[in-house]
């Protein structure tokens, strides 16, 4: 069983103690209905999860709804129960744009995507779930649906090296069809912003997708969406253990890059296999 220290910090995503096991358990029947009937999830590889704390590194799709994320967490909870604690790093802008959603996510174990929170969770004995590609990954165009995309972010590698934890890749395929992203117009909108057009709610969205989906039909910008009922395939891959760990390894830029490329290539290989199997 994992035990966490009580942390006296604010409740805006900077604290671990907002996670509510009773709330999580109350959501399990709803998640189970979505899992079995709406998304008809096909999953594999859970025997690859080792004991102890781990860094789960995922790729995801489907816009703000990101159904593969919730379905992956449902699988974790039904296998390990709420006692084996895992915290998900969530983009800080969610607190700025959708405070009610952020409050609910914190009860389920979400914390701000910041190194401080990742280190805090691991040092408290919990596992951490991170999606390095962030908004650019979850809103990546449909043409990139078969690609692992981390937006060149390497912070998760440094985290694993400093904390001496294995990386367990978690891949998915299918949820890209729950929201079909046609293109990302962020660079164009950024030019309009520089010309004086304000961002909605005063928040730089980092992405500005054009997509097809519910309830808007054809929509622009990172709006909340209702995912279409598409079969989702998920897989937990074998742990990746690096040759070197520690602060010195995490400070070695060349070594960090090598580890990054290793994780990315292994996840791409696994995704290619998953796509092949799901297509038959």
C-alpha cells in the first residue's frame, strides 16, 4: 500500500491531498459503463506494470475529453484499486479556463503539470502519469494519428533519471476518431494576436485546432467536446530501464537525448504493432 504525506499547500493543483478515494470509487460505475459499452475498450499489457512507483508515459488523443486517458486510469484502478496511488499531470491552463473541471480532476488525482508536483508525488511513494506532448499531442491532426508526438519535451526523461524510476509506456489508438482534428491553426492565430486580437479569456491556448466532432460539428479552437463512440485500444508496454541514473545523468544533455529517442522509438514500435492488430 502507498501512503502519502499530508501536504499543506493550496488546493489549486499544487497539493497531493486533494485526491479523494471515495470520489474515485463513486466514479467507477460510470467509467465502467463508458469503458464497456461506449468505447468498448480493448486493452493489453497490464502484466508489464512492476511493483513500486513508476513513471507512466503516455500518448493521447481526442481533444479536451481525452477519453483514452480516463479509460487508461479506469484500467489502473480496477486492477490495483485506489490504494495504489497514481497522480496525473494536467496542463495548468485547465485551472485558468475550466476551474470546475480542474476541481473534479483533482479529486481523481490530477495535479499541475510542473516538475515540483511530479517530484513531490514520486518522493511520497506514488506513481505519476505524464503525457509529454501536452495540448499539441491531444489535439494533433488526424493525419498524425499513427505517430508518437512529444513536441520535443524531455522533462519526463530528466524526472525518471533523477528519481531512479522506470518508465512504463502507455499507448492508445482509436480515440483520434472521437474528435477528428483537421489542422492546427495556432501559428496563424498567433499572428492575429500579435496584431492586437486578444486570446479568449486572456489565455494563450498553445493550439488552435479545426475539427469535426460533437456537439459543435465543425469547430475552431480548443473547446470542450463530447467524444464520439469509437472503439479505443490501449496497451501498457514493458518497462524501460536506462543504463545510468542520478543527477549527473539527468544533467548530461547528450544522454538525455539518447534516452528520449529510445523511449520515443520503443513507443512508436509498440504503436505500429497495436495499429496492425487493431486493424485486423
